[in-house]
């Protein structure tokens, strides 16, 4: 019989029964019941022994690789023989067995002492043996139940889940996470408690069974594809989960989000004391919309300020908005909300579904407005209207789940919502503009040359005025922070702040008819003494013209000093920085030079954020990097720099294979390998800088930069600037290359793109 259970489990790993949820659990439970019955068939019922299923097995919700929770319950006789006959075969079969051997008195005492034991026994089930013993346990548990309040414990658990996850997660733990099965089990424990003490037990609420089925089917799918007990809807398992369920990834993700939302809302209604305090503004807005005498108004009558106040009211505001939507009072104001209300986000760097991301963005925006960082708070004060910032934060992704450019689509929707709210023209203009351009600062900062005045002028021209720039800047920060942990760090904050300040200066200069310019050759030469002027002039003559754009005088002199002190094939200089360290590698150009440097950095845990690559007319390479430790995100220890310098020298001299060292480091970190993403390559032209731009989206992995540099070089592309943007297991790396190296005709350009894409490993 036990073999039949194992065979069934293996067959279900290949194809589910029914939808994959409760039907799979029922089949597994029934088969295991038969196996347990066979193992305990020789137990004499008169001996006072019972085999009791607890936990998920007791609820008949046994998933593919769930623990098998069993208790041998006894009152007379020696249970050792029966326990051994039951547990040993289960262990030998490789099952994870949660086992206990107790008298009725011991089980009852444990239920009094521990809430987890109490809840487990609330839904226990007799599988084999003496029914009278089990009935006595049930009777005693009913006595414990009368004296033991359960609600406070369940509310405390729910509060802890929400403390750990203030917003619903895409990579959620479907068993123990927020909105998961554990909350539904709490509802069932309460119903069971009411039934045991003879009170009316309310039936399941609408949506509860649907949510339970969805969560169980996804849990079973995770177990099936992982081959073990694994309950997190992780990015790298989603395609396999969808295949097992016979769906596509978006459909599975959307069903999961809806289930999580249903459970969350049911918990809000069932246990309103989860939230220990509510915001008076949100409550007043709710009271205004619910007229007790007339039974409630039919349409929303919120002013822009009242609506923004509800949005800023945290959990109470979310509950208010959900109640408005459920009662039909929000549809006139925001019919577009339905499309995003349960829309998943599939990219690994997105931690939340769309609606949760929007709520978190509002909270992050309020933290900027009210926080201790005087930089952001000062800019918010310059905007002068907190409602504008709140509405922009809440609506910035309202255009998602519709296809097309979500920023353009969303801008039109945002304008319509502002008009329905009755916002004045200036508020509507700012919100619409912020939604339309909410990605411009982050994408420009992480992909383009911020030292090019033409790039700054282009961005400033698109935004158009200082007040809108301020709104977009604060929205960029709030949006990035709300997206996920890898989307905002000190380096990205520095890049975005730099672009913001330069755009601000450009817009101010445009207003005064004084255009921005970069540092000129004459200004650099004027900044040094006669002893350096000649060598500096020769250095500048030998460098590409754009070298001056991104290199201030102190760094130019640093580069020159390294070159003049060059005694072997290469040299490496390092300087500390606030957001990232600066590293410069100079050397006599030879095939594979940049690959060797990139491999050496990767082998020693040096993460490259940006690289400016230049070759002098005499063949000397001068490459400037912004770097950080690839694990801590902080400074690279000095001894590691020494090893990297030695490895570069040895590799360029033909004495070391840095590629093998990269492979060794990758192997050392194989347990945290990112998801395998098929690479995507795009080739375009940056109109502002006239560069060719190669954008590579692929898995983030050790040695990635060296591989891509090699691919681009082998295809005849000379790289000027590389900007590397890591995002939770994936990267968007942007390489600015000399335009004259790109084919002119579209077929040849597409052929080049395909060659590059096929050469980058998944």
C-alpha cells in the first residue's frame, strides 16, 4: 500500500489530477490513509490505540511533499510496537514524518500549553484504531477550547505576517506568507472551535474556496517541479509551474495574485483589529461616502485633497479604497483600476503585483516628503503640493496590463482621473507629465552618458520645466524603492541625483539664455602649471575627443601619472568614492586586454557599475571603472586589489588563465545562481551623442561583463562607455560603441544583433 502511495505521488509529479489543487490533495490523502491503515491493520482496537492524522494530513490537504503528521494516541497498553510498525516504514520510504506518541491526557495538556499543538489538534482526524479513544480526545479538546481564546493568537500571527510583508509579494510563500494558506487555516480553526463549543459556525465566505484551491494547486505545482517540499513562488520555477498546471505564466501569476488579495481582504474583514489604529482622515472620507439614512451614496464625491488623504492613510486608506471598490462607489471615479487591481509583474526585480507596488510607492513618496533626508524633503517643499506627489505616485503605473507603452497609456488615464476628481489644470498637468515621464531619469541615468551635455539637454527639453522635474525626480526615487531591493542603492541614487541636478541647471540656464557646456581643453590646460602643461597637452591630443566630457582635471592628471609611471604591460590605480570606488587600468594595448581586466575583476569579487574605455593614439589603453564589492555593495578590500593587479599582469604576460579563476568563483557561488534568462539584444542609435548603443538583457552572473566585451570586440565594435544595471538576477547592460563600426543597412544590422545575442550565454 505504501508503494502505491509513492507511485501515485510520482505519477502526479508528471501530471496533476483535476486542477491540481484539492483533487491532488484528496488523492494523496486517500492513498496514504490506505497505506497507514495497512501498516496498522494488526492493531487490536480493544488495546486503546488510535492513529490520528494532524496538520495538513489531518485537514486532507496533503501536498506532494508535505510532512506527514501522525500521532499514536493511547490510553492502555504499550504503544511502542504499534508506533514502530507505523513510523519505521514511513521513514524508510523517505517521507518526512512529524510523529508523536501521547496519551489523551498528554495531548490535552500539550494543547493547553502550546497554541500550535492546540490548532493542530482542532482539525485532527482518526485514520485507524480505537475510535473511542479519539472521541475522548475530541471531547477534551472541546473543554480546552472553551477556556482558550483563539482569536488573539490568530490576529497576532496575521500581524506578524504583515510586519514581515507590508505589501503582497510576487515571490510569496504560498503556505506561510501573507495572503497564504496559513491565514485560511486560521479561518478554519475558528470555525472548528465554534463548532466544538456548540456555537454557530459561519460558513466559508465568498471567494474563500476559490483562493484555497488556487493556493493548493500552486503549492502542489511547486512541489512537483522542485521535487521536494518548496512553497515559494520563485521566479526560476514559474515556467515549470505553469507547464505542470497547463497554463501560461501570466495566467498562473494572475490567479495567485487574486487569491492572495482575497485572503488578505477576508482577514481584514474577519479580524479588523489587525490594524491597531486607523487614520482619521481616511475614516472621515469613508463616513462622508456612507450615508446611513439613505443606505449609501451611489457615486464618489471625494475632492482631490480627500482622495489623496485616503491614499496617504496607509492600511486604513487601503481598506477604505477596497471597500469603496467592492461597494461599487469607485467605478465612476477610477474604472481603470480594475485592470491593474490584480495584475502580476513577471520581471524578477518586481517584488510586488501592480496594485501593491502602487500603494508602496505612495508610502515611499510620503517617506520622502516627511523623512529626515533634507535633500528630498526640500525638493518636496519646492513642489509645494503634497497631493500632486501622492497622485503621481499612485497613478504612475495605472497604464499597465493593457499592452503598449504603459507610461503613455497611463498618462492619458491619469489625466482622465484627475479631471473626474476635479483637479485644477496645474495639478492635472503635473500628474499627467510625471506619469508619462516617470522612467526617463532612471533609464537615462543607468544607460546613457550623463557627462554629455547633449543628453542632459535632451532630457531637460522633454521634461520642460523645473517643477515637473522635481515631481519626476521624487517619483523616480519612490518608484525605484518600491520596486524591489535591487532597484535602488547608493550608486543609482548618485546617478539619478547627478542627472537631476544637471537637468535642473540646464533648465535654469535655458531660462537665462546661458547654455550648458562641458569642460574645455583650454580650461584643463589653464588649471595646471608650466611643468605639466606640455605632457598634459600631449595626453589630450592622443585621447578621443569625448574624453574631456567625463573626466575632470584631477582624474586626467591621475591617468597621466599612471601612464608616465607605466613600467610593465599594465598598471592599476584605485581611489575611494562616496557611492562607488574608482579604478583605472592603463596598459599597452594587446588582444584580450579588456577581457583579462574584466575577468580579473570578476574573479576577485569586484562588481563593475560603469566603465569608460579609451585608447590613446599611441595604443595605450586608459579605462576608468566605477566598482564595488559584488557581495556587500561596499568598498573592495585593499588586499583584493593587490591580487587583482597581480592577476592582470600575469594574464597579460601569458602566465595565467583568468577565465579559469572566474569559473572557480562562479562554482563557489553556484548555490545562489540567478534564474536562466534567454538573452535579449537591441541595437539603436543615441541621437544626442550619435553613439551606437548595444543593450544586452541577460542573467546576472559571475564573468558576464568579460563575456559580453569579448563578443562585442569580436564583432568589430569599439566600446566607449559601458553602464551595467543589475536587477535581482537579471541585468540590463548598455554599451555605447563607435557608430561608424555599425552596419548602415538594416539587414546587416539585424545580422549583427543576432550574432551578438546568440553568443551571450543564457
